[in-house]
């Protein structure tokens, strides 16, 4: 989802009253047709809801009605979760960048040291550089796994 799409959803949500939507039940008319109803607010304090939504035409009208009634509480929660995950991902990316800079610095120092020593020491240094890189790769893979689990909703 792009930032523009995300903000468009936020804007649409800001234009509606979301605190008082509720499913109120069903009604059967004189022809036996069943309708499910959702109401929202009594913002004028007149004793009547300002918005009535009638759902009919499907065998599972109640499920649709309850889904619609909960959209106004579900969407803000989903948007908050998206923001939380984006912030977490940003923090993880900062950590990865810092780690990569550290690896790069270590590697440059090792290469400088490696080129200044006799051949016998070069092999030892080469092994140390490879070990340092392998350790950092494992660390970054671990961070990546945490991100994937977070985005999949797994808190384990």
C-alpha cells in the first residue's frame, strides 16, 4: 500500500463518525423478506439514529451487516497496526544500516591490516574477515526473520 493510498483511507475515515455504529437486528416485512439493520449515532439527540443501513438480498445478510457495523472500529485498528509495523520496520532498517556500516568499517580495517602484513598473517586475517562477515550475515538474517514474523502477525 502506498503512502498516498494509506492517507486516502485515513481521510475517508476522518469524515465519518465511527464511534456509534451497531448491528441492531433483523426485520421481516409483509412479504417475508428479511432485512438486517445497522444504525449509527443520534448526533442531534432526537432519539432516532442519524444513519440506518439496510442489508438484504443475500442468504447471509447478518454476516454482512455485522461486518459493516464493525468496519468503523476495525479499520482504525488496522491502520494503527500498519503504522506500528511501518515504524518497527523503519527501526529495523536503521539497525541494519548501522550494522552494515559497522561491517564495512571492520572489513576496511581488516583489508588495510591484511595488506600490511606478510603472507603468513594474511591467511589468518582472511579467515577473520570471512568469520566476521559470516557472523554479520547471520545477524542480518535473524533481523530479517523478525521482520517477516512481525509482518505476518506472529509475535513468537
